[in-house]
């Protein structure tokens, strides 16, 4: 089992990813050994229907210019990615450069993600992450694609994923994320199964040792770590463990709660998305 068909999503203006992030996404995709497609969807702002505003400051013209900037940047990002994949001798798939109204962009991305084994989503520069990605892009892709998503922070040290932390709270979404991540776990040198005690009620079975035995049947050697949450939020505990182990990748379930057909992210999910300490592999 392996990832054969991967999609990379690149964010264009006004919350664009950096050139370094584009190159890192290409490095990760090449390391997976999969056919890699890329998509960048330009954001077309809607023109407000206020005649007075248009008359005074030419709102229509300003918004049209913003849409053009996003379209030009989307094309530039796709070109950069294609060049990077070729330089790294990766296998290049399809290239999509689209333009959609802002409200339609996440839906379009999720639809494309459904046609791939794994979606790699690079986070943009600066403070756009908490404003847009955790509440908009990443949320829709993760919950609506039906496939795992890898979130790449703006800056990361490695694409090797030698040391992997697996967050295991014995839940359905945690089990799903582990099953989806088997190809990555098999290639890792150090896999650490982390259970956080005291953060919430966790049933006694299946125990962490039983999950470790399950992974060993796949040829994956696992170290079991159990830490106390204390007064810390679960997101802070996960970050601290990633840092203390020098993890290259964190695997965890993505939690969301349905509300009027929209998802509200669980606390740990939102924390990790807005300030990821390393690349994240998430399933729902």
C-alpha cells in the first residue's frame, strides 16, 4: 500500500504561499514517490451592489484588479511547482489553474481532493493562517474530501519524516488517521504512539499496547508514550511532545462538530492548524 496519486494545493494572492513553501511541497511530494498533480485556485472577489460606492471610489475596478492579481499569482505558483518537481525528478501529473468566487474556492478544492489518495496543503505566509486556513480552506478539504490531508507549515526542516508522533486517543478518527498513514509509518525510523492522560475521559480498551501490536503486524516498530496533560490544553501537549522528540511529522485525527452544515473545529485540531509545529497528517 502506498500513495500513488497526490494532489498539492497552493494558495495564491491575497494569502499566497511563499516560493520556499512551494519548493518544500515539491520536495515532500517527490519523497512520497507518487504521481503529483497541483492546483491553484484564484480568488475572485464579489463586486458589492452599492452604486454610490462604485461612483466615488471605483469599487468595481479595484476588485477586478484584485482578482487579476490572484489569477496571475496562481499561474506563477503552478509554474514554480512544475519547475521544482522536474528539478527533483518527481512524477508530474495534472496542473490546474482555476478562478472562482471566494465562497466557491474551498468546495472546488475538496472536489479535486476526492480524486487523489492524499492532499498536501501548504499554509500561507504571515497571519493568514488563523484567519483563513483553519476556518476555511483546510477545514473544507479535510472534512469534505474523504481522503487524508497533509498540512505543511510555512517553514519545516525535513521531508524525510524519519521520526513520527502518532496521537492516539482511541477514537474513530484517530484510528482512521493511523490506517491512512500506514505507508508513512512503514518508512519511518522512529514511530511514537502518544496518549495524553487526564485531558479527557479515554476508555480502557483498546489500549495503546494493543494498537502498537496492530502496527507491528504491519512491520512497524512502535514506542508507546503516555504523558499527563496537567493544566495544559491538548494542543499544547502535542506541540511539546513534537518538540521534545524532534518529530518530523505528527499524525492525528481531525475533529469537527456539525453545526448548520458547517464544521466547527475541535480545540486541538484548530490549535495544530493555526500554529503547526511540524507537518501534520490528518484524517476524519
